[in-house]
């Protein structure tokens, strides 16, 4: 009988990172079918794992809110102790979480790297060997599972929606004027997510607007604009299109509602960011702009499990214009909107 009976997967960073942990979660369930399996995530990322059939429970940690400070830390320790976890996989190590898992009495704890706090908390670690050879982030996540005996697994992400939720997504778009695709099968819904919250180099919003102009030349295409409440400034940029076939939902959707809208769409256009991974987990095709730097590359962060088109700057542009540092590079330049539109045509009408 396996000694890993109560397992906690800890991934408390961005939405896309949580999506990329789903292959590991599925592999854990397949390897340890009778284990109690829980995930610890940021509150805003909880929606990503709702309905996941492989998880028994979703826990949250809010260090900048209710779980912050010494009092919040020890409250979380007491809560984790009550679950009597015997195994924890810390996918993105932080000192706070390392000590929290240690104080929770979890016997087997696995993380990444070799930080001092990992040594002091007697944590087992796996190495990424300086990313040589470069593999996908989801595969690196699986390394922690391999350390406790997880079998090999497909690198396919997973977002689970009920049929009722999918219907709500369709109804939301229809209520804003989108024709019923069941009646008019030629209608294509192109979702443009122009923001990235600094998660990766991105196009300028003006280039997304120009791309939307190309799309709207085809009367069968409707555009849906999505974004967080912190990205409402993009609404004005798209308002210049003055088209009834543009639906602006920026700042109006929860993460779960965003999933239902994506599931109702034909295609998602974005940079390398969370909604791209949500689309992949839902099996919705994507067209994505990617930087060529290794730290930002499609080999490390590409969508998994869907049909995807990747657009990158020319090697000449990168050699002459790129600062070579993902912390400095904010914009993916050297990509022509018309070239991206050709990728969209291939994705929509192939």
C-alpha cells in the first residue's frame, strides 16, 4: 500500500501556473487512486480547479489578506495540521510556505531548487539543472510527482466546466447580441485578451485593435474583448472600432465566468498569459504571440492540449531590438497584425 495517502499540491502563483499544474494533479490521481488529494492556491485562482474530478478539496492561502502576518500564518498551520497530510509538493517555493508546511507536520515535502530555507526545513528538492535541456513548465511540475513515484503522464491541461456553466457562457454572449451559432453555423467568435498583467512580453493594445480590424472585415466574425478590472483602459482603444460585432467584457467577468466565455468561443488571441492556458485546458484553439527568449519561450510556456498557432518575432528583430532580459522586455515587437490574421484564418477555417 502506498505511503502517500493524503497529498497536498501547493501552487500559489498565477492562473496560468495553476493550469499547468493540472497534468501533475491528474497523474497523482492515476498513480494513487485512493489518496486524499488537495490543492492549495491563491483565492483568485481557485476557480481554475473548481470541478476538477481528481481533487478532493481546494484550499486557499491569502498572504496579502486574511492569512497574512504571524496570526494568519499560524492559523494556516493549524488548518493544514487538521488535514493530516503526509505529503506536500511545493511547486513554487517561498520561505513562508516552506516553513508553513514544515510546521504543519507533513512528513514528506518536495520542492524545487536548493534554498537555505529548504535546507533548514529538511525539504527534499528536485533540480531543474539550469533548464538544460529546456522542457515545459508542466513537465518540470511533474518532476515533483516523479520524486514520490508518479507514473509518466500526458502533458495535457484540464479545466472542467459543467454543461450548465457552458450554457451560461453561451447565453451571456447571446444577451450581448452574438447570433446563435446553432442557427448560423458560420458565425465565429474570436476572443481577444489584450492584457498580460506583466506576466510576459506582450503586444501593444494598438496592435490588437488593428488585428481586430482585419478580423471584422469578415462579416462572419464577432470579437469579444476580455480583461481584468485593472485593464479597463483597453476598452477605449477598442471603442474606436465602432462595430456592433464587438462585445466588450473587460472588467466584467470572474475567472470562472471567463472560462465559460472562452468555452463558448471559437478562438482565443493573446500573449503568453493565463487566458491562453485556460483556453488550452478547455480545448479551445489559440493564436498566441511569444517572445523568443528561453525564459518566455513556447517550449517552456506554450499551450498544452489544444490546437494552437504560435507567432514570434523574426530572429533578426530579436537579435537587434530585444534587450535580452524578460524583466526589461515588455513588448513583443516585430510582429505584423496582418501576419497574425493569417494565423487566425488558418485556425478558424481549416
